[in-house]
C-alpha cells in the first residue's frame, strides 16, 4: 500500500484530467487512521472524521470502510454521511449557532448531538426532556491554535457555552431533566502542544461530578499537521499515552468508565491531497519574478485567509536550478500563494503542485470571477478514479433564473 503520490503519477493525472486538479490518495487516509488506532489502542477511544475538511461522497465512503465515525458541522453534512452509509449512532453533529429545527432534524435522524448554547439547550429540554441523550459543547477560555481565525476556545470565541455560565447551565438541565450524555471541548486547529488537550482533560475532571449520566468526553480535534519541511506535528503517540493516564485517573476517582472522543479532520486528509496547477505566465520586475498559475484563491484560499503555508514543487523541472518566485493566481485581486519562494526553475507550462491540499482546499472553493471549480480525483492502490467532474459553463448558470 503506497500512501505517497509520486511525481510521475501526478504528471500522468494532469495529462489525463487537466489542471487545476485536486488529487487525494486514499491510502494516506488509511495510514493516518491506523496511526490513531495504534496510538490510542490502550484507551477507550472513538474517532469522528471532521468532514468539513473534505466532503466528497467517495472520501466519506472510504473513511467509513476504515471503521471511523464522522463529525458534522451542518445538518447537510449529516445527510451526506447517511448517504455515504454511516449508521446514525456513528454520526456526531456539533451545532454552532444554528436554528433549532436543525437539531430537531438531527433527533429525527437518530444521530449524536452536541449543543453549544443555553438558548438551544432550553428549547431542547422543553421538547425532549430526558428522552434523548445530548452532549454539551463547553467554551474553556483556552487560547490555542495556529491562527486566531482557527482558534475556537478562547474567551472571545462564539463557540460553546462559557464555563462561567455553569450555574445557569445546571439550572436548565435540572428544570427540564435533560439527559446529558457527554461533554465536548474543541479549542482550535493546528495544536502541536499535547498539554492543551490535557488542560481540557483537567476541565472535564472538575465538571464530571455535575453530570452524573455522562458517558463520553469529547476533546475535539485540531492535531497539528506538518506543512513545512522538517516541521513536526502533534506527537500522537504521546497524546495517546497522556489520554490513557487521564482516563485511568477519571475512572479511579469517579468509579465509572468514560469513553474519549476525538474529531480529527485535517489530520486524516490534509497530507493525502495534492493540488496540481499549471504556470500560465512568467513576469519579471524589480520586486520579484511572478509565476502566474491557472488557479487562485477561488480554489485554494488558505494562504490568503489564514496566512497558511503550503509546500510548492515544480514537478516538471525537479532538477532545475533553484530560483525565487512569487507564485500568484489569476483572480482579479491579490491572490499570492507565496512570496520569495525557492523553486526549481519555473517555465511557462510547468506543473506546480501544492502539497497538503486535502483539507479545506476544494471544500472552501468558489466560482469567484465566474471561474470553474476543478475536478477531483481519488487514488486508491495506484488506480485513479474521477470523483468530481470539472465545472463547465452551464454550471455557472445552474439555479439562476434568467428573465426574458
């Protein structure tokens, strides 16, 4: 099982399917999931793929075949999960500022639910009382994550029920006799420090006595993925050991078994993805040499949105002399993927590949500037499958009503 996609494979796929093109190596997803299973094997742990990272139905089906569960951020993602064959008991819906009718639909589907506001919790209690188990998303007032835009646990975050509202929370639970089955805290993305997760475990330790019926403790996701060369991600093996210790402490203290849940998204799919682009033009001026490619932030917004780094490789000239380039897109705004980036000499027509493009790449794409969304291809055991066609002109007019 080869989980690394070779330059030859990428070149062949570009020739077969055109560019820009998203390629996902399913074997890499499998390897990442196996790494989690190995690291957490001693602990009673469940993993839910945070599918907002990549929702193509074929990726979801592959994740299901691995035995992984699925975490959803909208009711439509939950419906996609069911379409992909996930059983309701293996689907988690963590709500965020949603209309209550989405929670009602989630109950009808029979899936796991985390509620993140006192308002919706009260509505839930009024309608369901003790009849349906539910989890609570708590805001821990912990600053974590690689960028403020992906940090979700700090004191100014919109996510979760603030810890300081615990008394009000407990009063609502008591008033409606709500069945609280679990507690959930997600502090952000790109978390390298294992101790952040342990801080969450400590908060759970203090909260557990207030919720006698809880069965699971959900530590969210946000494992750090290496984007740069020589960068180090979250030490998954160490995290597995620490979680095992924390669970043993909880069990010993409260004489009760707890299941730990995690919601990895980027960790499972980031490294499986390659985004292949082609160089349209080279422009030289006093400031930089621009390599203008046939894509833009309409296809990969992370560098512009999060200041995210993606390794870029020239697979058409991998042995050429190294020079510095500004890699830019074709959108009518500043869509710079990289400044002063060392690359093997770039020529017009060369293929530039963005690594770690599996998470939040295509998923955050748009038709801005009336440009087509790219095709998606899945590689599995060396065989390529087209899993989404490239847009055509009619796709730009779909759902528009053209007045005569």
